C-alpha cells in the first residue's frame, strides 16, 4: 500500500468514527419520549419478563382451560368488553383478561387430519392424547371410520386424564356445555362418533359391536377409580326416558338406566347434585366423587344464568369447588375446564353472549390461580378452534365494542356513526357468515339496540348457523413446563407438554 492509500485509509476510519459518534449522540431519546406512560409501562413490562425464571420442576397438578371457539378476535373483543365495564377505564382496550398476564404463550395450529377448519372432537382429542384425528371422532385414531364402531376397536387413544388416573391422581372435568359433549368427552371416553352421547343415539351397528354411549362410559366404564369431579350440563343423557327431571326435562335413555343413581352407588362418598342450592351445600371434606348436572342439555349462558329455574353455579364457582375436592389427593390432580358456550353463542351470531362467557372463563382462571401453588401447578388456557368473528372498521378508541362504528376526531369520538357504501351504519363486531345475514338491503342499525342481549351481528353469507374458522388460536401458560409453549406449535403438542411437565408416564423424553 502506497503512502497516499495509507493516508486515505486513515481519513476514512476517522470519518467513520466521527459518524458513529454523531449517530450515537443522535440516538439519545428525548425526555418527552422516555417520560411517556406508553414508554415507561412497556419498559417495565419487558424488564419484568427479563427477570422471569422458568419453572422447570414437575407439575404435580395440571389444569387445562379450554374456551370452545375462543379465537383471537374473541379474546380481543372480550378484553375490551370487560374493560369497558370497569370504573375509570381508558377505553377498555388497555384491559387484560386474567390469563393474558401469563408469562408464556404460543399459537396453536388447529387443523384436523381431514379438515382445514375442524370441529371440537379432533381438536380436543389432539390436545389430550397427542395425536390428531378426523372430525367427529373422540379419542380414537384416524384409522377409525366416523360412526363405525367396529372400525374404532383397537384404535383407541389414551388421554392425559387417563394417565393421571393411572398415576393415582384425582381427575375432573367441568363444562358449561353437556359433560358428554365433544370437548369434555375426549378426556374420558372413546367414540368414533361424537353424537353418541346417550344410548338412544347409538346405531344398530354400534350396539352390535359393543360400543357404549358417552354418558355410560363416564359412569360405568371410567378410567381408573372414576372421575372425582364431573360438573356441567347434559342431565337428560343420564336419565331414562320414563322419567322427568327437576326442571321438567324428560330423560333420553332407552336402556332404563339412571346413571345418576349409578354414580352414587358405584363410587365411595359420592354425591349427585342438579341445582345451585345443592351444589353450594356439598361438603368437600366428606365427598370424594361429585357429579353435578345442572341442565337437561347445555348450561345457561353466563348472561342468562340468573334466570335459570333451578339456579346454576358459575364457571368460577364450579372450578373453585372442584379444586378444593381434587386437592385432597396427595398425588395431585388433572382438571379440564371448558367454557363451552362461547362456541354456541358464536354459532348463533350473538356476540354479547360469547363475550360474557369468555369473561366468565377469565374469572374461572383467576379463581384457580388464587387457589393453587404455581410452583407445582401447570395452568394452560387455550381454545380448540376459532370462529368467523370479526372486529372491523376504524372505530375510535373507547367506542362501545358492541356498538356502531364511530370514527375518531383527534382524541374524541365523532357523534355520528360511520356509514358504509349503502349509506347505513355498521357495527364493529360482525361475522363472515351466519344467521345475521339477510336477503335484500341491510337493516338500519341506528334504530336498533346493537348491545341488546338477543341482537345478532350482521353477516355476509347467509347460513343457519355461523361456522368455525381455521386460523391459529392462542395458548397461555404458567407454572412448571409453561416455558415449553413458544412460537407456532401443532395443537397435539399441548398433550406432550402436559405429559412431560406432569411426568404422567407416557412416552419418556
């Protein structure tokens, strides 16, 4: 290198150093930025996350919460819905559901073996067995044929609840749907057809080849020494069709079996309850097996629960009492809790009931967190699938989540609603398809109470029942093994986290 080149190289380095020094000085953040509440709150949150140490011990207890149909848009809308009911809220958007504070999260891919957009049977099967299957089938592999009993023989899958029973743990299922419905059933039953909930639903082929209905399996052929807790709806599926229950619902069973009586005779220190008063009176200290069936079919929506004839406990109350009972087992427990009616409200195109039931799930999670030792309890909150539920337009911050879209005017909400191309207002919440779609011109929503309990959000494609959607759903987790939920995961990995964190005795890792 000649003298001129050396001089140029030195000059270039000097210039580069000066530019870097200048950039560093320019990168100093101004006080009005670092003093902003947005900046300081986010910095505090990140600092707290940086201090989080994963709990890597064994999960003595596992609680799996499932919001049926609780997609990400449902979470967002429910967060705002709950937030706007709080005194002194800043619009509601800043609110968090109880489980949204959990330190670990992931996205779950929900497709089944044969469908891009699944139902609850294969998705829950994936979560509790570690194996994906086809739609409509409960804890049997995809080598089975739907609704064919003989094909399911030898293709049964073992669930996390069954593994817990084999380890001597207490087990329980809770649902605001029927306890024989797809999500709870996948934990304790095997069936190539999710609709075989009572013997009256069985086909001649199923009976000939020895398949039993789901209610029968819960009571008569349960895993281990039987579930310690089963709470939810579906009373008529346990009663003979010659009887009528306390709320006037006729039983569905043709085999003349009263499975509620079988429960109290087959299990020790067993109790059966069907209303809120009886539920409240249950003495956990003297009860080892509790069956509560609070409706002939599904339980009431949270928004309608106060009007129920016999009275019903809330999802949080059922969760709390179940944990008190299960905690008596020194070996630990496995509990599945489903907010099953989020899904049903969405199918009906009725956002307000779906959001109220999502908030009820959040309350149940909070009740569980308050009761357990998180150093030995893994809590997972997720969904089986989502719905075609949308949050649309450009509503101002603080715009009522159930209301019409009003654009912002700087920091204020414009008094008149935004208008669509047809000259009519529209709501923030809507559905891609469902019963809210009408032939002909849209209704003028300015003269309708869009926050009313029975209001159906408008939809684009007319269907008698709104459909599930196929996008990923969220997973939130806390406790031992929770850190294993990261990034985008296959839905059946949830089982493997439970199995590994809880040392349940499945495949060794």
